[in-house]
C-alpha cells in the first residue's frame, strides 16, 4: 500500500462473525505495517429481501495510526 510518501506492506487477520446469519454478519480485521503504522476496523452487514432483489446495508469503521495516519487519514476517511 502507498499513501503519499509512505509505502508499507501489512500483515494481519480478518475475523468473520456469522452469529446472525443469514441476515446479518460482521467482519473485523487488524493489520500491522511495521514503522508505517497499523490499521484496524470492521463492518456490520445486513441483508434484506425485497421481492426478487436483495438489499445490502453496512456500517463500517476504521482506525489507523503511525506514519500512515499522519500522511493519509483524510484520504481514508
């Protein structure tokens, strides 16, 4: 990933919570980019049936820190 002058490779984990399946689920992830910083966040997803269509609604959140936050927080938000 590259944001402004900061280039980083992140490693991390993503968790999927299916407790509300099949209508709801949540994702949560966190990653570390070493000296570049860290990122963590998640999303809550809801699926609604609307006749022959499915409506997907979500609410996401993210938190970043380190050099990435100094250079690109406005871009990510």
